[in-house]
């Protein structure tokens, strides 16, 4: 399973580094999309938002080659959701590649699930009550300031 994880990290990292770099350098010729997809991509280019997306893709792709794969998955997660949504709603022809990317990322998310366990850990009622009482204790001195000021005047 370790070999499969390494292969998945390498493939996903390569995909995001190459296609993220292509957004900046345009070394892979691609015809511009038409219709709503073209308008969406055009708006991303006009507002320079595409450069932020490219930077996140490149950073996440490079991090997949290091020991920071959970951080890479955290960065790439929203990008992958947007890629899937784009291809489902506007350009279904690219859906097979987007699905492969989603499957690779889902596999890696499952393999590194212990790093994300704290995000989905349910909070017990006693922990919630403890957090609320701690917050109230921190706010209590601020609530006493008007009372303290009024006693000093007399």
C-alpha cells in the first residue's frame, strides 16, 4: 500500500505542477473553451484570479513530493472541488480527467486520515460547556470595568 501511496502522490503532484505551470507559462496549447466555460475562464484571466489558482496548484503539487502531503491535500482540496464543479456544470468533456484527480486525492486523503482526524472529531457536551465557561471567565473582567469605574468616582 505504501508503493500505491507514493505513486498516487507522484501522479497527483505531477498533474498539479504541470497544469498549474501551464496556467502561467502556456507551454501546452489548449483551445479556449466556448460558451459559459469560456466566459468563466475569461473572467478568471481578466481579474488575474487564475494566477492565484496556478500558484496554489504549483505549491500543492510540489508539497506532495515532500513530507507535507497533508498540507498539500488541504491546499488542493478546494481546487479539486472547483475543478469537478467546473467540469460537471460547464465542460463535461474534461470530467474523466477531473474524476481521476478526485479519486487520487480521495485515496491520499484516506491514507493520511489520521492527520485530519481532529477536524471531524465530535465535540462532547462537557467540552462545549467547558469552552463556554472559559470564554465567560475571560469576558468577566471586562464586564466589571463599569462597576470598578463607578466606585472610584465616589
